[in-house]
C-alpha cells in the first residue's frame, strides 16, 4: 500500500487545484525554496491522516483556508491510496480519503461517500497507522525536539510506542471500579447492622399486631360491604342511563338515517333543478332563435309578397303598354309609309326641277357669254387702231381663256375624283349602317344580355341560399356559444368542488400540470388516477378510503415526462404534485382469498389497460369484506389490507381504522362530474369551432359568389355600354352619311358650274378665233347688233323662268328635307323604341318570375308556420319545465324544512345526551372512586363474601363504628410490623448475597490489574529491546566506524523519582528485562563515532550534527520496531554533516524497498538515491507542485546552496 495521488485545493497557500500524481511507491523527494509551500504540502497530508488538526476553533479553521486575493470559502485535501495489497479492508484496488474544511464545517469522505472522522481513523489503524507511533510523519522541528529531549521524555516516547498508555488507561479504570466496589461493600455492611437491629425490635411487636389485624379484618369487611352497596346503586343508575342513551342513540340513528335520506333527496333535487335550469336555458335559446326566425321569415315574406304584387302589376302594365304600343306602332308604320310615299313623289319632281334649273342656268350662261362677247367686241373696237393690234389682243385673250379652261378642267377632274370617293364612302357607310342596325336590333347582343340576366339571377339565388344557410349556422353558433358558456360555468363549479377535496398547493399543482402539458405538447400525461378509473357507487367509499390523496397523483408514461413536469413546476413555483411514472412502477403480485365473503377491490374498478400498473399499485393489495372482523382475519392470513363497504379498514399489521364517512363529498364523484363536464365542454367547443369554420367557409363562398356577381354585372355593363356605343356609332355614321350626301350635292353643283364655265370659255375662244383674221371694224355689224338684241330679250325671259323654277325647287326641296328628317329622327327612332319596349320582357318571363316568387312565398309560409309551431312548442315546454322547476324547488324547500326540524331534534338529542353523559360521567367517577376504595382495602378475607355479613346499611355502619372504636386502643401498634419483618429479612438475605458478589468482583479486578501491569511491563520491555537493538543496527549502518546503544535508567530510590538524570543508575537492555517499569527513570543514548571499543559518549556531549544523527537513528529504529506503510520526513537532514547525510539518504533508500518515503530536502545527497522528484513553486502567494527530473532537482539545490 502506498500514496498514489494527492489533490489539494484552497488549503493554506494552495489556492488552485493542485494534483500530485503518480507518486513512487519507493523514495520520493520534494524540493523548493523556503516559504514556497513545502511544509504546507506535508501539513496537507497530516491534515487528513493525523490527529493534530482536531477540535479546531473558527479562527483555526480560517487559518487553514487560503486567504490571498480572491480568497475561497472552503478547502479540501484528497489522498488516493493504492490498495492492491488489500491492507485497507475495503475490497477495492484504490481507497480515496478526502477531508473538507470550511468556516462552519469539517467533513470526511471515504471513496466519495460521507464518513466520520472516527471511521476514517479506524480504517487507517487497520492498515497499520498506529496512534502510539506518530513518527511516520516527521515535520520540521521534530528532529530538534527529539535531539534536545531529556531521558525521561525519551522514556515516555518509548512507553507511547509500546502502547503503555492503553494499559495505563485500563488500569485506571480498574482502580476506579475497585474503589467503587469497596464503597458499595462498606454501605452493605452498614445496612446489615441496621437490619439486624430492626428485626430484633419487630419480633416483639408481632403478637400485639395479631389482635389489631383481627379488628382490621372486620373493619375491612364492613367497609367492603358499605362500598359494595354504594357501587351496586351507582352501577344500576349507570345501566339505566346507558339504556336510555342506547334508546336515544337508536332514535338518533333514525334521525341520521332520515337526515342522510333527506340529504340524498336534496342532492337529487338539486341535481334535477340544475338539469332543468340548464334545459330551460337551452329551450329559451331555442325559443329566441325560433322567434328570430319567425321575425326574419315574416320580413322576407313581406318583401316577397310586395315583389310578387309589383310583378303582377308590372305584368298588367306591360300588357296594357303592349296594346298601346301596338296601336302606336301601327300608326307610326302608316306615317312611315305615307312619308315614304310622299318622298317618292317629291323626289322625281325635285330632280326634274333641278334639271330644269340646271338647263336654264346653262342657257343663261351661254347667252350671257355671247352677250358679253358682243359687248366686249363693241367696246374694244375703239381701243385698237389696226387689225394687227386687234389680232394680237385676241390671241392674248384666247391664250388666257385657254389657261382658265385648263385650270377649270383640272378643278373639275379633282371634284369628280372627290365625288367618286364620296360616292364610295357613302356606299360603305350605308353598308356599315345596315350592319350596325342589325347588331343593335339583332339577336346576338340581346341574347347575350338575356344570358347574363339569367346568370345574374342564378348567382343571386345561390347567394340567397348561401346567406340563408349562413344565418342557420349563425343561429346554431349562438346556441352553441350559449351552451359553451353554460358548460364553462358548470365546469368551474365542478373544479371548485374538486378543489375543496384537496389542499391548495396540490390544486395549484394539478392546474399547472394541465398548462405545462399543453405548452410542452406532452403526450405521456394520462391524468390523475381518480379521473382515469370508474367504480360503482357501492364501492366508491371503499375506493376513496384506500386511495386517499393518491387519487390526485398524476399518471405519466415514464420518469422523463415526470421530470420535465417537476422541473417546470419548480421553475414556475406552481405547487406540488406526486407523479406515477408507469415505467418505474412494479406492483407486487398478491394471492387473494378464495372465499365467498370477500372480493378483490381491483375487480370492481374499471380502468384503461395502459394504466394497469398504477391501479394495481394503489388497489392491488386490498380486498372488500362484509364486516371488519372477517376482514381483519383475512388481512392477517393473506398479508393484505381489508376494507368494508362503509370504509372501515383493517391493515395487515393489525391497525384498524374506521368511523363516519361523509358521502356527500365524494372525491371520485366530483372528479367524475368534472371529467364529464370537461368532455361535454370539449365536444361543444369542437362543435363551436366547426360551426365557426363552416361560417368562414360560407362567408368565403358568399364572397366568391359576390365577386362572380360583380363580374357578371361588369359584363352586363360592358354589353350595355357596347350597345350604347353601337347606337352612338350608328348616329355618328348616319350624321356622316348626311354630311357626305351634302358634300356630294355640293360637288355635283361645282362640277355642273365648272362645266358651264368651260362651255362659256369654249364659246369665248370660239368667238375670238372666229373674229381673228376678219376685217378690222370700228363697231358691231348689223347682224351682231340684231343677235345682241335677241340675246338680251331671251336672257330676260330665261332669267324670269329660272327665278320661278328656283322658287319652286326650294319649296320642293324643303318639303323633301322635312320628310327625310321626320323619317330618320322621329318615325324610325320611335318605332325602334316601341320594338325595344315590347321586346324587354315577355309575358312568359313575368309568369316564370311570378311562379318562382309564389313558390318562395309558399315555402316561406311553411317555414313561418313551422318556426311558429316550434316557438310555441318551446314556450309550452318552457312553461312545463318552469312548473316542474317550481314544484322541485317547493319540494326542496319542504325537504330543507324537514331537515331543519331533524337537525333541531338531533341538537336536542345531543343536548340531552350530553346531560346524560355528564351525569353518567359523574356516576362513573363515583363508581371509580368506590372501586378505588375497594381496591385500597387490599386483599379481602373470605368472610367478606359470606352472606352472614349481608346486613343493611345502618347495621353495617353501626358495627363499623364499634370496630373503629376498638381499633383506637391499638393506635400505638406498628401496623406494618409483620410486613416490615418480612421485608427486612428479605433485604438482609439480598445484601448478604450482594456482598459475596462484590468480594468475588474485587478478586477479579485485582487479578486483572496484576495482569495488565504485567502486560504493560512486557510491552515496554519488548519495545525497548526491539528499539535498542534496532538503534544499534541503524547507528552502525549510519556510522560504520562507530557504535551506539540505548540505556534504560533505573531510579536509585523512591525519593529520586522526580530527580534529574545524573543520580540515576544505568541499566542496559538485558538488565531492564528483569526490573519493573515503575523503577525506570529514563532512556539515555550513548554512542561512539570513531571506535567500537572506545568509551562511548552520552548524547549531551555531542555536537549539533551528531545529536541530529542520533535522533534520526532513534526515529528509524522506532520505525523498524513498529513499521508504517509510508513515511513523511520534512528536512530531517537539515542539520547533518555531509558524510552523515549520504548515510541517511542511503538508509532511507534501502528502507523504501518495503515502504513509501516522501521527503523534503535542501541537500543533494538524498536526490542522488531518490526514485521520483517534485518541485514546489510559489507565485502570487499561490503554491503549486509539479513533477521534475533528477538533474533539475540537483540544479535547484545547488543553486540554493550558492545563494545561501
């Protein structure tokens, strides 16, 4: 066994966790500067293993804890031992001992488990750590103190190593016991003398006592008879009271039975009242909805009837309008025919007049041209002087006229081209007008309008149906919402009833579990045990008594779910709950009695198969019996619990429990009601959610239909707009047609004028060309003059005729224009309007709408009738339920009144019973007093039961007085003389026996003390011999040229026991075996460093280094005598000379083959032979330890020596 690892934290200078690992089982050396923490390292080991640090004050504990910057509040040291050799009887290959210290604690732990200091010390002693040999740990200063020790101190050390203290403690205890025995024996002797004297006196008092006892016997008989008379009277009175009380109790039981029946009736009536009130709420909701339906149907029916009446009126109006329109149409057709006829008559006449006008204008233009030529010719002859000059001018005129002709021809040709274009445009416009008229009045647009009207009507009908369905859903939703509100109130009441059966913390916890289950989404929470089971009302009391608060334990699937819930409960500070994780439950299998007078309670409980373990855990060990006595027998026989239907229980350990159980406050019933209400609420909430979803769906459908209706209206508006656009386009084209016709007329006139102008130009050119080359004359020729006169005359006639023709043409054209305007702007539009009006809606359409509305009105009438009947039925049912509720409340009031009377009767019974019980209690007290008096009489003589003494009370009193008078004569008699004589005799015999026992005990103690003294001498002699021999061997190994020995010194006389060492006689180790240790005064050391034969020197005569070597040799000799598993030496070579340091180092290295050594040193000699090296460093007031190699350790030591 050896130290394998050391862990230090917070101890003195070791603030941080310091681990010294992989220590050698042989020789380990620790080096470090002064003040670095080497001694603290050894102190840490002593802190765990030795008795030095015990019973420390707060200040002393504070001194062991690190106090630097960032100080800590506790410290610990942990030592791990290699236990491969099994010296620690733990059966483990390693043993871990830790000691933790704080300002208010000082704890040990063994292998990670808490332990006591005593247990740890006993374990260390069992492994070889001896309390009597503290030298396996040698701190600084121990060598010096041992070096300077006196001989007597070394003797005490030897005694301590030998274990003499144990024998001395036992001897002291034996001496105390010896003294105690002697004192007891002296007291017994005194008591025996007193008892013998007293027995002598009592012997003379016995005869007188005989007469006194005879009188005393008679007195006792008479007193007994008197007390017996009184006791019999009291007993009779008590029996009468108890009989009356029994009768009253039976009446009270009937009262209680009647009260319980009344309470049951009250509960049933209350339940019925609650049920009817809930039904009334629903009926009133239904009635309100039916009334709302009736009102809504009435309003809709009114609107439908009004619409139907309006349709019928519209049909009649349309029929009249059609008749009127047909007449107007026929009239307009006649007007159009007349207009067309007149137009056809006027148009040829206008054309003829236009031709006449054109012909006249042409003739006039030709004549005027000739006239102008003639006048021009007549005037220009005066301008020219010669023919040549004239011809030149004529040529220039011909040329000018030819140019004008060409321009006019171009213009005429352009007008003709334009006329051709207008003519083609006019033909195109006529075709377009025909097409537009067909489009406007044709079946396509009208058919599309009718189709859209049908679609709009269909969508409106579907929207109406959907709205009706949505209204129905709304009514159902309102009804469901009211039911949910009512159920929530019922659930709150049920939860309140459940809450009254448990404490507040548990109730808060169960509510929190439900919240946590939802928030965390836990699926493994089944619920409370009481909610999960179902039991017949017959066995409900038994189940509730057996389960108790276990009914509120929450069943979960596994411990992980339970841990999650508990952690949340702790975090939220939300009460306390007990969980039943099914994976952890292991219910025992029970054998049930095979009899007819009991049944296992588990068989009367219904539960889900998943929670069978939980149910078996609570109810599996219980049987139900008819009576408690039989249940007690079966519970003892089968190791089960038994319970009756009334809740009286017999435990298997013999405990009986019973009494009154209030069935009104059933936990299971309350939890069952809560579960039912919760299930109903969840169903209704689900239904409410479903109705809400249906309502949303219907709303979306209505929105969709509304969008579709908007689209259809948009399409209808588009078609109507298209028709309006066609009409506008038709009007624009018609106006353009009239405009083109005007342009054509203007162009035709312009062409005609141009042709006339060209004809005039041709005439002028022709005349000028004819004049060219003729003879030059100064005036007109006669023929020309005549022609001029003829032209002037004819012009006058033609202009007159043209004027009358134009007047006639204007009239005719005006009349023709009026006819055309009337036809296009009045007759035709009016015809179209009549045709449109007659085509707007046919009778069949009206009939269809009327039929549809009639059917709707009939359906609404049926619905109205049904809703009215339903509302009336609801009203009738409400009235009936109201009457029933009133009757129930009256019955409840009657029963409550009866209950009050029963309670008053029961209270009167209680008062009477209390009075009777008080009287009975007084009598019982008197009876007890009488019985106590009888008992005080002691053992009665047989004559006390003889009939000869059965006198009446007066005779008994008389004789008692006589006996009492006789006893007064013996007032001086010692009434207990005989008893005392017997008692003292018995005490004397007992004391004599006890004295013999004490004599025997004294002999045993003397033998024990002698044996302990011998054992003590043997132990010290043996230890001295072993240590002395080991000292000589060790010293000669350390100083090969010298020798040394231990000498036991004997006192020269008793008076020198406390004297110095100089006057003591010297004894060697052989002589010491023959003398007792009481004559030993000390142990001295004599050594020789230079010779084995020279005279030896005593230790006081040696130098400091030699004294230290002797002290080390003594310590090593003690260890050889009483070896330890390991050794801690703190700088034991500090004061040695160089040659002795080497010897000590070699000696320790040699010893490390069988034991572990951990040493500190500042010298290189020990480093030369060690197996492991560790360095202690000190930075920022914090020490640390690390493993180093030999060269580093040697270098450090050499550096320290140079620095010194």
